[in-house]
C-alpha cells in the first residue's frame, strides 16, 4: 500500500474535501444494526468495535485496555451530484485501562 500525500491530490479534490460538516444520520439508521440499509441517495451500517491498547516490554505484549464502541457508517449524496460523502460516527459505551 502506498500513502497519497495531500499535496499529491488534485487541487479540486483537496478543496472539496476540506471543512466538510458532519450531518446526523437519519432515524432509520438505528435499524441498520449489522445489516446494510439504504435508499437511492443514502446508505447506513451500524456495527460494534472493540479498540484494544497494548504495551510490549522485553518482547512480551500485554493488553493494557479496551474500549467498546458503536460505529455508524453513513454515506449520502444527491442524484444531481457526481460525488458522495461518507462519515463515521464512533460512540464509546464501555471500556477499561489505557483505552
């Protein structure tokens, strides 16, 4: 995989992707728990995620914390636009340690 630096992106893309504001996903996104739901211009998927932190000392790795999250993937557009917007919403509901 090769990283693309912002300076390597076309100027139009850089301008369009800066400063985008997040929007609230529609109410029906709550029903997208583990399944993809969508319309012609919107799509949503709600999943769970566990973020784990570790520390390695002298070759031994130890788990130092975990955070449990709800993840909302929401994409939307307009039939008159050639682009779409994708946003992620993370909500931590439990955890322990360094996480």
